[in-house]
């Protein structure tokens, strides 16, 4: 039971740490690699040191403290990480590493310690080691599956870690009682309680912890009906709950300008949206083009609940939201069934790479009718390597592609002025009246320009095509600052 439980706990800590760090580091390949690497280091270090110490000290003296200290560190992790992230950001990676490494190593030490306790003769070494290794692996599998499919869908990460800390403390107390009495347990109990209290008062960016995001809804002090949906610390959507035609974000006004220019005024559309957020564009289309049917693929059902409970999404609004992966949602659509596909699933510090590839764009092209339009929001910084690669990928898929953005960002202003941020790319197999689009951009006071033809070719340069087999999106993206 100790081997099974401690192995499961290591994986719970690893998976939950990814969620805890996402608001500050993004849910990127680098973040995942870092956490997995630290967890594997902890397992290796704990297994090695645990076996070595078990040969020097009575194993019965080691199990209780290993579980108890692990419980204390795990319970304190939310408070420590959030306080560090808000106050001393340069130390965030170091603190994050320690909060994974310390409990991971101590819990991984349980297996060699328990092995030493179970061995009574050399004749049964293989049986004991093999059995406990297998039990530990099954525990790790259970911890992974139970966390991913049950815990994270029902509980905030803070609650998971404090609860796990409490369980480890209980295990420590039981082991101490069986072997040496209750010495040391009360002090550890106080540490875990302090961790729980600290978590409740530590600075945190969440009103709601969904499956994928730390979410907040912030009221606009300058507009009574304005609300901002903040996901993982990034202003993701602006929604005017009383006036869906009010568009605050510049890139949203740019998308609206494209749609209004490309289709007849008031014409109802069949639209599909990859990513929902606050559903700003679907609401706008429903208000300005009565009869429009918008189907939204939003992977986070917690965000969908926010749309319904705080942004007033109604069943008969012309907007249907499915809690599903956008790539899978595309596959379910009939060929030629959409006038418009809007891609807005990208976050500020992470991008779902499988929605950027040539194969994904081919599926977008499949569901569009012959006059259909794909409009996507791209977020990038620095030298805009990801945005260039995505534009190159779209040019390999569609007959006509145009890029909208700040003049400096799209190569229409002197070099060195690029700031990065939002860009909008437009792709279609029919020509779009770009003069009309530019006029609409000016009317909406965006300050944006359009790059196409040779200007776009020069801007893309030698950027690579993104495919399902090769899409280093996280490496191409540039961080803030």
C-alpha cells in the first residue's frame, strides 16, 4: 500500500504542477518538458538515495518522516508558488523545481525502503523487487489516470495538493504509530495546516480553475456592461453583455472588418469557430446577421460554463457550443458546409500546434464552400517566426492569403519597429476585396494595414511549412518581454 500510494502521489504532483505553473509559464512543450524532467530526476534521485540510506539506517525510522515531509511540502506548494510568481518571479523556476523535486524524491525513496523491509532472504530478492516495482508502476498509472480524468475535472489544484498533503500526513502518522509511536507527527500536522491556510490567502489569479485554465471575469470600470475573460493571466476575450456589437479588442475589430467586407451586409452565415473564449465573434455575427448559425469548438467546458452563467449565453441565441477539441470538431463537419471558419484558439504563451498544420488547414478548406473564408487570430512576438510559418503554411493550402496587422509587424514600416502581439490572417480560394477590407479597418480605427502578394512573400521569407510531422510551434513562438 505504501509503495502503491507513494508512486501514485508522485504522478499527482507532477500533473498538477503543470496546471499550477500554466498561468505563469504557459502550457507549452517547454513547460511540460521541464516538469517531466524534474519529476524523473526526483524519481531517480529518490530511488538511489532511498536504497543507500536504507542500508545504513533502520528502514522503520525512514518511512514516517519521508511521507510526512512530503505531505508538508505538497500542501505548501500552491501558496509558495503563487506567492513567488506574484512577488519574486526570477525565483519561480527554482521554487517550482524544489516543490516537485523534494516530495518526488522522498516519495520515490519509499520503494527501496519498503523493499529492504520485505527482504528476509536472498532467495526471494527477485520476487520482492519485481513485485514492488510492479506495484509502484501500477500506482503511478493510477495516479496519472485518476488525476487527469477525475481530480482535475472536479477539484481546484489547490484542493488537490492540500488533500494529497493531508493523506500523506495520515500515512506518516500511521507508519509512525506502527513503528515508533506518534513522535514528530503533531509538528508536521501544523505545517500542513499552515500550508492550507497560506494557500487560501496567497495571491492567486483564479476565480475558477477549469480543466485547462485559471479563469477570471473582470468588470470594465469604464463600461458597466463590459466584462473581460482572463485565462491564465492573459486578457482573452472582451464581452459587452448588453451590446454584442461593441468590439473592444483591435484584432476582433479586424476580423469583423474582414467578414463585413467579404459577405453581403446582413447575410446570414454558417460559421464554425475554433476556440470560443467569451464568444465575442459568434455574438457579433448573431446580432449583425440574423439567422447566422455559429458552431463553436471550445475544448474547455469550464469556459463554456462561464459563457452561460456570467455572459448570458442562451440556447436559442444562434450559437451552439461543443466542448471538444477543435481538430476533432473539424472532422465532424460536412464538406462544403461552412461560409466562414474563424480560428481563435491561440493563447498568449501557448498555441495548440495541431491547429496550425497543413493537414489542419486542408480540413478547414474542405469544410468551406467555394466562396468560403478562413480568418485566424495569430499571436506572436520577437521576430514573429511562428506567424511567418503559419502564413507560409496557409499559402501552400489556399489560393489567396492576406495578412493584417500593425504596419511594423507585417513589414510595411521601417525595420526595427515590430512590437508583436496580434495579427490576423485571411485565407480563401476566392479573391477578397482588400480595398474594402482596408476601408473597413480604417473605419474601425484599427491603424492596421494589409500585406499580400510580393509584400507577404518577402515577409514570410524562408519560414518552414508546419505539418503534423513537423510543427515546432513552441520553439518558434517568442515569449513576452
